[in-house]
């Protein structure tokens, strides 16, 4: 509350009280013959001011009004709400709903390293390759895998779905060569596709890509393979392909 408002209200209250007291005093001193007069100069040439009549009542009324208005002004003076000033902003728990985009209602993707991907993970194309069908196909067919992929719920638009993930070689096996690795991984991806999707690869509108270990990662113990299905025309998928017979 401002100091100016308090001072103004106090002055208004004092003026109201003065008016009320003066009015009551004048009405108490009024004469039955119609007037207490104060003459300046006296006689016929003096200036006479009527102090009786309705004026004391009017002034008293103004005094009452000012006495009422003064506290009202104090009460209505805008100020900061205690609740608003003391309350601290609440934090929304980091739940799935809190991570959802307000504008679209879609969950934000989580980044998962390739060796941790599992069957049922739905993958987004990196933004650079998401501009068109052709660029999406280029990524799935030709671009080396990044270190991690964006994983989203399969109910949201996505580019591919992992339908097989696992180790196809023992930790003790020496590196068999790229061709042998590709033959074995392709055979597993094709057979797993039929089991997961419910239709053979040659009858489906989908195709697959895979991640296999290379010679350098093999030395470091990598034996992980995953297979992911994508639309053969570069369209986004929506919903899981598991049992879809697409």
C-alpha cells in the first residue's frame, strides 16, 4: 500500500470529522428566531452571513461521507496478495505426461545407444534426414548408424521399429569376416521378420535394415545385432508392426 494513499485517507478522515463536529456545533447553537448571524461592520452597512438554515446539516452530511470514504479507500487500495507472494512455483514431476509436448501431445524421444536397443523399440529418423521420403530412405539404406537413436512410443509417428535384438556369436569366437557376419545377420532378420510381423518379407510393404558388429567393435566385445523394419516407400509408421501382417 502506498504512503500517499494512507496520507490522503487520513486527511480525508480528519476533514470529515471537522465538518461533522462543526455542523453539529452550529445546529446546537441555532436560535429559534431563525438565525445566528455574524455581522461585519454592524448596522445597516455590515455584511451579514447566515450561519443557520440547512448549511450545518449539509456540512455534517459531507463529514459523514468523508469519514466513510476514508477507510474504504484504505481497504480498496491494491496490494500484493500474501498467497501470491509467499507461494513458490511448483515443479511438475518428470513423468511421461510432464515430458509430453503441450502443443502436440507427443512424448519427447529418449536417446538409446545402439547396443541397448531391444525388440519393440520404435525409432525416429534423425532430423536432418526427416525432411522427405527420399531422405528417410537414404538414411535407412545408406547412412552409417549414429551412436544412439531416438526412441519414441510406437503410437507416435516414427521411421522404423526394432523387431529383433540379440547376440548371434559367442564372446570367444574370432571375427568371422564382414561377409559371414552379414549372411548370418540377414538370415536372422528375415526369419525374425515373419515371426514378429506375421507375414513374410516378400509379401510385406516393409523392408528391414540392421546393425551388425564391425571388426573394431568386435575386438571390444561387440556381438550385438538388431533388425529394424521401415516402410519401403519412406513413409512414417504409426503404431506397432507386431502382428500387423503389413
